[in-house]
């Protein structure tokens, strides 16, 4: 399994994650920040567990983020 951690409160809404992986990320129409699809929030951090086959794509997404608020790890 792959765990994604996303600090949404620090998101600047650059849309890089959405362009790199539109199946996992969306831009909020309310505030212009990104949303992690299927992410569960706890203390301001959104977390999602996904299949291993998304790992390489998610590493690219994390590298694209200009504020480095996306963490990807194997669990």
C-alpha cells in the first residue's frame, strides 16, 4: 500500500498535482486549493491509502508541488 499525506492548509492552488494526476487530485471551486480524492482529514492533514501501482505517479506529483506539502510513502 501507498500512503499519501497532504497538508491542504498550506496549498497555494498551483494545479500541478491535478495536471500530473487528475484521477487523484481536484481543485476546489470554493477556495481554489487542491483536494486529495478519497483523503481523510485529521488535524489539518489529509491521508489516503492507495494501491502500489500509483506509487511512481504519486512520487512525480510530490516532486512537482512547489511548496512540498505532499508526502508519499510505502506502508
